[in-house]
């Protein structure tokens, strides 16, 4: 890499052209083979100012758009207050009353309240609320439930399994031998008979269920019975649907055979970034393993400000969660039907499109990349989504043919089933009718301006503060 074309230096920045050889060419090729990139090297204050400007710009972008990424949500004012506190720089290694540091009495109170709330909200006998994410929860659970070389069954990423369930993720990190379930594309769930047969044949030490693309409840009772027959533990990753589970609108994994349930605290459960480990087992040895799998197993500092925010979110969910979960599912089903009526290929029509917060749409043939192009067009029109592999796709970055759409944030700011009709019409204008993106984006912004308040919480307030 070389600095070229006369760097211009000033008090706030250095403007320079940086020459980088094209891939596959010799670094000694002539200048014509070089690609030039403009690089701005700023003063320290200039860099900080640009970051803060980008933070505000990001908030405005989401404020004026339709955020429909299924794994995202927004914070209530009280949760935000807990997160923006002195706790952000503190440590509390261990469990309440058994800390390695002094000064933790107040945080002990927070965590003890949180554990009690989590047990009530998720109707379970054991809860660890320290995990910093859903994936960290999965890493911890895999550490507690399996050892390197053990066999594990899970949903393939090509069929909607999460990357942490794959060799590239937590399963590979733990050194487990992965076997994936046969998949029923029509029902968008593991093929029950074939998956039970697979479990009985392979005799895994751990059977993992749950997905990142998650339209319908897993047939867990039948699959858990097969796993327990061969002595396997059952783990359920409820990251995406944890709020729907707690709100009584999906399924109840810990009462359908799961020994351990993991999850995120920031998807359909509307709290800050973080995770949970939950169980109904009264096995004290298992509970100790689960606690130890988070600290000291995967976390030293477990982000006390987010734990505090998580506890406030639990309190709010206990009060408002059932209504929120009900409205999420109703909105997702209404969106699926409205998109289908507009002419989109919406998966699982025969099952009512969805029973969760997600809707899946197909925009081209397998590995066509049509989902990637659709996602970019939609963002140009003020609709934020993500491309997603659908069954049959094999190229994760360049080939996805579908979109995964989520409604938790739209629901959180007060949209209902009537607004889902409007959302579907915006989709049609962007992707079917080919309307001018700037015109669609402007109308989306005007539409969204009526939905700027966080609902389903103790104190409603601005959904996008600071913008």
C-alpha cells in the first residue's frame, strides 16, 4: 500500500489517495492496474465528531424508514436509562452474594430481582441473566451440555438454522460432530418422522432445536421424546421467539421436552443486547454447570448496564408482554397475507404464512441473488430488511433468493394490522411497480412520522431519541 498523488494536510484531516493493487495482480504492475481509494486521516477530535455524527445519522435513518430486520428492536425510555448508567464500567464477577469484587451490593439487588422476574416471565425454575448475547448463551449451553467430540443434531443453516448451530460457529468452536435434520420445505420445520429416525440412528449426546428463520413452532414434543430415548439432552434456541414464548403466543419449550432454553434479550423480547439461559431442571449439578458456563466460562465482565436494562425489560414484559406478543403475531400474519395479495411469493401460504414475527418472501430462483438485489432496492425506498437464504440456496452472500421480514419494531411503535396493508403497498411500489425510489422513500418517511413513540412499556417516549 502506498500514499500517492500528494497528500493534502490540514489541521483537522489529511486527504490522501491510497493505491491498492487489484486482486490477482502483481503489486509491481503498472499504475493502470491499481485501484485508488480516497482515504481521510483525521485528527482525534475530528474522528470522534464524525463517529457521533454517524450515530445521529443512523438514528435518523431508522426513524424515517420502516425497520423490518427480524432480529432488531428498540429500547423503552426506562430500559435506556438503566443502560446509560454508571454500571457500564463496573464488574461483578460471580453470583449475587458471592462476588470476587467489592462494591456489588446494589448490583446484587438488581440481579436477584432479575433472576426472580425471569423465572416468572419464562415460567421456569432456573435462570441465568448474565449472558451478553444469544450466541454467547449458546456457547455457554454447549459448554455445559457437551464435550469436544460429542455428536450434536441441529437445523442446517441452509434450512434456517443459526450460524452458531453450525461448524463455522459455536458448534464448531466447541468441537462437536454435527449432523443436520431432514427438512420439510412445505411446512418449514424439521421433518418429524425422518428427524426422529435420524436421532435414534445417530444417538447424539445433544439435540439442538430452534432457528434463525423461524416461522412456526418446532414439533418439539415428538423430537424431544426421540432424543431422550437415546439419552440425549435437548437444547432449544429461542433467540428469535423468546418474547413470543414468554407472551404465550408460540410454544412452551421447557414444558415440551427441552432441558435448556437459550435466547436473546433484544429481538421479540424487547430489551437491550444480551441473552438468557433458562431451565426447568432441578438437577443442581446442571444448574451449576449452566452458571459456570457463563462466568467464568464465557464472560468475565457481563456488561452490568445491559443486565440492569434487561431486568427493567423483564418487569415491563411481565406487565405488557402478552399484548405485545399477540400484536406481533397478528401483524406478521397480516403482512404475509397483504404481500401475497400484492403479488409476492410468500412462503408457507397453506399454513397461514407464519405463526411468529417473521415473514419470508422469494424473489427469484435458487442462488439467483434476487434477495440481495431486492434488499438494496427496498433500502433505497426507505425499507430496511435483510436478504436471506431459502431452502435450495447454497450461496450465503451472493446467492440468497429471499428476504426475511420482521415486524417487532413496527409493532413496538404502534403499527397494527391496518398499517401492514400500507407496508405491503410500499413493497409492491418498490419491487413490482418499479416506482421512483426517492418518491417512495419520501412517502415512507411521511407515513413513519406518525409512529415515533415506544409502546408496551411503563413510560412511553421517543422511539429514536437524539435524532
